[in-house]
C-alpha cells in the first residue's frame, strides 16, 4: 500500500511560512510560487528550492543539515 506524505502548503502567491507555522525540519511548499521551505535549527525559515533555480548541491546540503 502506498503512503501519501502531505507537506504543509499554500496556494497563495508570495506566501512564506512563519516560524510558528513549522517545526524544526518540517517542510512547506508554495504551489503558486513553486518554492519549498524548511525551518532550520536556528529557528529560521529557509527557502531550499524554487522553480527558477531548482535545487542545488548547497540547497540539498542545507536541507540535510536542517533535517538532522
């Protein structure tokens, strides 16, 4: 049986999650802007990928560090 994983998400352009919206390591996606965010251990919301740049090695490293 397939497991469905749903990220916190917004369909509102330019909407960015706040620090109270996410737990450390939790991901959120903005489907309108096509951006992915993560909350890091420093309580910061970090954009880790977007459609215009795509994910980079540095983005993947930042995501791996944030997720522990």
